[in-house]
């Protein structure tokens, strides 16, 4: 019977092991292990061993897909917590699932997806990939703002954390957050309240006019997306798509169709427009309340009679005391028209004055129909006069442009600046050529820079600039026409915010020069040669690291590596004797293209070795208990005395908190120490300290334990015949031996002691500002007891 059981066990055991392997290594098991790893708070779980069965893994992660390569069967990921990029390879055994565990194909996984992955780390073998159930996705988002305060972004009314390393993709290329403009339509993914990826679904292109002189001062409307007043050399940022473009100015009317492609510029030639004779129409205004005043294009008009206006679009403003001012844009297209406005009474709370005055645009052939431009576009201009920067500007933003492939700085790039205020009204500034600077506007909500140059791709950037009072420097990148930076992840450019932080890190990074390479506070061998020593490179590296950390945060700064070149370039002498030079800093980050950025630094005047000596003398070599000794400090620099030099004092290595050239110290009567040690320290204007060496020592005389100050063998006075201490006044009662008029015990002093005391008193009378410090030492309790008996 026992043998039979053994045979059954031998047969069942292999079958059981096979079943365990088949059931324990399925995709469901991998998901459980992945979930367990997340519950333990670890981004990657490493079990330390590798399984060889289908679907097995030793690591798990939640990451963002950067790219998929079907040719090499590879997927590149980035971990959002560490910023680390890595590539895994898949095959027919890799499980691909949606967030509900439904089947998918690898081709359905796209860049920007937030996924849970399991893999064999050593083999870089992708075991499973699944759209993360914890991730949310918002598609077709157009109401957003990526320039929130303190690294935040808003989607609708919700606020999210926007990490500096967020994955931003446009047509498969990873771009900087600043390259996403407010007119783009995006998809956003994240977990909880943190954004992981932004994908530009519908980007933007550019529209310019050619032969537009007859239209200057008129208006251009691009579909329902953009409306602007026409200015010379204008370049409009327009969402990609097909549009009907309408142009109007003083009776000139033109309608054209255009197709705007992403990152491309379309030039609209309006040379074929017909310029009719000047045409005008008469408009009768009906405004409530009746006492309202009306202005057209900034000029007051009399609405008691018809107002004659030229054909085209005009800006009308109506105002009255106690009412909200109403601003409208109207179109004049025929001889007569009547337009009615009703103003709303002013309320305490802020509101939109045109909220109930919107008028829908009718077909263009209808007569004198007003058009509410504000209802067409959030980017409308308010008037021609608004196309300039407002007053009270303080800070500036300096713009530099670099070539993407070579890192060389480009000059002659046309830089146009648009400023958007809190009401989403856009104002143009005049264009300049790089390098250039623009004044900031305290009312600006967003700055948009449009960069264009022949032979290069036109680019738009909306950088996150700080308060209006602060000067800033920004660096932008331009690519040559026909170039592409999407070949692989290592070609991804480091954030322009990081590059700008590095470029300005030299502010306040002063370097000192000298001849001793071992001196800690000397960083440059010679101001003229500009060779950096290790201490100098470390200081520049520290300044760069601190500047970048403010941009990317403390967690991500560890993924950046900075290398400072040995030699400084472009050394220039300054009027104050200092020098200015350029340090080259190379920044590296895994998965990103290496960048070399110039950093401007200041080299302070040639460091000179200081020869300062501090000498302390005492007015006596020996002091008795109860006496006073005075110390005087003399400071010399290169042998010449520094007058009025103040020093800090130490007594027995303890600071006394007193600074002067002299110090008086009184010694307690029962002091038992053998000597008194004093040190003086002088600190110069550069903060360099020099101490007296060796310390000054004064001996302290020893006294008897009785405290009488005399010899025990000396004859004592006869108590029956007391000595009268006041022989000149016999009538005054005498005092007991050793007692003064105050009733205190007096220790008889020798002739020498009286002389010393007189000398001390005279000096104290002459220099009353000298501070005296008492040196005390507590007597032994038994000694105090015997002393009291004698008293």
C-alpha cells in the first residue's frame, strides 16, 4: 500500500509543478506583482533573479512611452519620477493590454501614453505593457494654461502639477513646453494631480501678407480663429487647418482661402485686390442711456445726428456715468444703417461689460450690421493705440537665438513679441533682430516670441517669464529648413529654460586670481591668461547647479551633469581693475543631446598675499591677586602700523565680546592660577583674520591661604595696644586692625603694591573708556570656613 502511494506521488509531482509554472507566470500574475511593487512605493521592483518562462519578469515600472520602433521591435520609455530613459524589446510573447485588460497590439501604443510595464532587466525583454488604469487622459483640450505659478498648469478650472521634465510631443518629436502655444489643441495624460505627458494634436502655422500696403490699418479675419488689425510685416500665428481669410480696409474687401500647415508659413499675396473709390456710409446711433457719450476709432462723435464713416471695420466705445463702458467693433458696408446699444449699470463686482451685448455677424452683403469681434476670437485687439507696450515698464527680457545643430549664436533673426493680458487680449510690439531685448509689461499674462529667418524654420515660444520688475535672459533654438531632430531620443534638446538658467548663472559668480594653486579662495591662475583651477571650476559648477535646480527642482537636478572647461575665453579688462571672461559649461543628461553654453563670469583683482602682524604687550609682567593688568594690541601691515585698528580679545581661549585696541583685566583676590593668557585677533576689510601669535602671558603672584597677605612668622600687633590708623585726628575712634572705614577687611599692602595701585588708578582716570574684566575663581569651601574664623 505504501509503495502504491509513492508511485502516485512520483507521477503527480511533475504534473503539479508544470501546472504551477503555467498558471503562476501568466499576465495576470505579472499584473499582481506589478501592483504589489507599486503598493510598496517602489518605481522598479528587482527580485534579483531571472525567470526564463513566457511572461516572466523581475522588474516593473510606470512610465511614459517616448517612441515605438516596429522595425527593431523596441519601445523607449521615461520614468517621470527619476527622469531616466530606457529601451525595451518585445516579441510575440509580450502581453499588450488596455487599461481594462483587453487585448491590444503594439501598434496601438502611441507616444505619450502612460503605461505599466514588466520586463527582464538584464535582457531588456518587455514581458508586458498595459495602459495604466491609474492614468487619466483628456483629449482635444484647448482651454488650458501651461504657465501657471510655481510649476503648475490649468486645464479648465482644475490645477495640476507640471514637472519640468514633462514629456511634450509634437509630431513624434519631443519639444519644450514653451513651444506649445495657447492656440494649439492638445491631449494631456497624468496620474492624480500630476501631468505626465502633453501631445500636440493640432499645432499651429504662420500667415503673412504680401503687397499689403493698401490694407494697412484695416482688419484681417482668419476663420473664427484670429482677427487682427493689419500692420506692416505682420506674421500671424494660426492653428493648422483650412480657412477663409477676409480682409477689409476703407471700402476694400477681399476674401481668400488658405491652408495652414504645422510649423510652416503661408504667404498670402493680395496684389490682385481691387481698390474702389472711397465709399462712406451714414450710421444713426441709438444708445441707452441717452446721455451716453460715443467715440468712433478713439474720436468723439455727435450721435444726435447720423455719423458718416468709411466702409470697413470701426471701433465704437460708449460710456456714461454709473454704467459699464461698452466697446464694440462694427462693419460699415452700405449707405445707411441704424445701430442700437444698451449700457449696463455698474455693479460692485467685476464682470464683462459686453456679456449681454453680443451681436451675431450677419452675411457680408447685409447693410450696416455691427460685428462683435470679441465673440469671434479671444485674441482680439482692442484698438490700434493698444498695439504698443503699456507704460510703467521696469524689467527687460534679453533674447538670444542659437542654431540647433551647431550651438552657434544666430544674429539677424527677426523676433516679434506679442503680449497677452489677463483678458486674453493680444497686443503686438514692433519686431527686432537678435540679439535684442524687450521691455516687460506689468499687466502681461503671457509673452509670445515669434522667430523667423530665411533658411530656418519659423518658431513660436511662450516662455514662463517671472515678474515684470526682473531682468531675464532667454535662449531659443532654430532649425534649418529641411533638418529634423526626431531621429532618436538622444537628439532631444535640453529645455530652453535650463539653457537660459545656465547662461545667466555667472551673475554673482566672482572668481579671484592669484599665483598659488593650493590657495582655497583663488580660482584663476592669472586674470590675463584665464586658466581655471579646480577650485574655480568647482565654483562655476556650483553656481550652474544652483541656477538649474531652481528651474527643474531638487529631485531632477541629479539627472544633469555639468562639465566646466579648463580655460576661460574672451578675457576683457574692466575699468575697475577686474576682468570679465566667458566660461564654457557642457551640460549632459541621459537621452538628451549634450549642450555647451557660454557663462559670463567676473575675475576679481589679482590676489595679493597679506603680511599682517598682531602684537600684544602688557603693562606689567606679573600681577597680584586683586590687581589689574592692561593689554595693548598693535597691528602692522607690511611693517606699517594700522592706526585705530580694533581687535577682538580672548582670555584663556574664551571670547570676551569686546573690540578695541586695549583691554584691562582685573584679577580676583583669591585667584589660584599661575598665569593669565590673552590673545588679540584683527579682521581686515576682506574678512581675513590675523591672530597674535604666540599669546601674551602675565604671571599671577601667589598669596597665603589666610588672605592676610603676610608671613605667618611675622610678629602680630599687641591686641591691648591697637595702632591708631588716624593719628592726625585723635578724637576720631580708631579702627580694628585690618578694617577700613567702610567696615571691610583690608589686606595690608607693601610699598610696591601701593605704587602699582596708584599707577593703575592714574591710567584708569586718563582712559575711562578702557573696559576691565575680572578673573575669578571660586575658593574651596573649607578654605572659606577658616578664612571666616580669622575675620
